[in-house]
């Protein structure tokens, strides 16, 4: 029985497997092998407690009967006369940074007939993409995932840095945005470390036919009633993340987190069990978890500022003029700068410009 699973580099006729990695892919492969009834050995350059895969993954693997060996590195594939793999020669090793150093004289062989290499890969750029190769099988990028030193070229995913699928999807999204900026002839700017999605008040107003009117020029005393000015709005993009210290937590009763249920499968029952180990939320659970959102940094129309302002300086914007992000307005001729509205705002949406 010869099998092929994932990146199998050798196959033969025994029911054992071994593969070498630091993390998640090896756990996925070993878990799949156990479910197929194969005995699996998972090896890692790092000691078991320092493997980069999550502890939960390691616990699942051990429970399901995977033999995990840490602090070892592969030396050689052992083959029989026909060239088929019969084992993997290993040696114990110590890690110096990301560099494994073999301990001489500690070699041993893991007998197996399937060897899966679940280690980091690199791109095959030879066919037409050689000009993008940074010399190490990867593509080097700069701000916005533009290829370094190349106009009109953008790249993302494992070919710039092997990581998670979700990371690659994020690269694609950011690169698409950068391409838009590039096509408009604007400069590609560095992005904030955490990419928080901001609402665009002008866009919100536009959608409601509330665009500010054109400024006709000339000097006018005061703009309180001017329809060309957007009042009570500050572009918060400079302070996108509202820290928990700025929230008024007294507003929020404690609501326990909804955790996804985990199934633990033991080695006696693992064969043929392809059900999810981490059970997805039901619609009801997902809704409840969504209700825990504290709307950090975004007005959620609670009226606290209207109620608590001692000067009655804060008022609701008339209904027909409201938009997302424009629910309340302040009359600065009444405001005495007492900070009460900012203190009672549950979401940290009100920022005072009058000092601490
Ligand atoms: S700072 Fe004080 S007076 Fe001014 S709007 Fe806020 S609560 Fe009212
Ligand atoms: S600004 Fe803050 S306090 Fe005022 S309504 Fe919005 S969330 Fe509530």
C-alpha cells in the first residue's frame, strides 16, 4: 500500500510516518494520519515545550496518539534496495537562535514508510518571475506590499514571508488598497501598526444627501450656522485605538465570554473521526458574543453626554441631519470644559481638547 499525503517525499509499505517541522502543519498532517489509522511520529527542531504550535495543538496530538519528539533534526532518509524509504535518520540537536546544532553521537533512526516535510517552503520563481526573486526564493516588498524596486508590481502571502492563510488574505487586501492608491497617482504611505477600519463622516453625510454646501469664500464671523462647515467632528485616525482606560466601564455589566466547545478525541477513538475538534458557535452564541462589543471609540448613541452635561451644552443632532458618527453636538457658548461628558462617555468617543 503506497500512499501520498501532503508533501510526502518517500513512501513504502509500513504503517508508520514521520515528519519534521516547528508547528501547525505538522500537527494537521499527524492528526490526519492518525484518523487514517497510521501511527505517526512528529519531530521538531525545538524542544517540545518550545515548539511554536499552540499548546492546545500539542495536547490534542498527544491525546490522539501522536508520538512527538522535540529537539531532534533529520539527517538522512534511509532507503531499501528499491529506493523506497524505510526510515528517517535523526540526531538530537540544540537550537542556537533558528540554527540547529547537532549533538554528535546521538543519531538514531525512526522506522517509517511515509515522510512528510512540513517545514517552511519557498517560491518557484524560475518560470518568468526570476526578476522578482530576492535571491532566497522570496519576493522582497516595501510599504503597502509593493515589490521592492519594481514599479507596478505587488506581492503578498507565503512568497514574501511564510505565515498563516489569514495573513496572506490580509496581504491581498492591503495590496489591493495600495494598488488603488497607486493608480490614483498618490504616494503610498506607511500604514498604522493596527489597521482599524474607520467610518468616513463625509461619505456618511453624502449617503444621506447631507453634503456640506460649497464654501463661497469671503470672511464670515463664526461658522456655527454655516452649512459649508462640518461641526463637532474630529478625524480620529491619529488615535484609532481607544484604550480601555478611556472607556467608562461602569456602563457595562460583566458578561462572560462565550467560548467555543472543544471535543477531545483519544487515541482509541481517533480513527475515522473527522468531526471538528473546536465546535463552531451557533447563530445564537455568535449573536451573544457580538453583543459584548463595547463600541470602543465609536458613539453608540447612549445619551449619557446629553443627560450628564450640567450646562445642557450637549444636544442630539436633529434626526434629519444625523449620520453615523454625528449623533450629538456641543454648543461651545454654553460649555465650561468640565470634562463630565468625556468621563461618562462609555466608549471614549468624546475627546477633550482642553488639557488633562
Ligand atoms: S465639558 Fe462639561 S459643559 Fe462641556 S459639554 Fe462636556 S459636560 Fe457639558
Ligand atoms: S458621545 Fe459617548 S456619551 Fe455621548 S451618546 Fe455617544 S457614546 Fe453616548
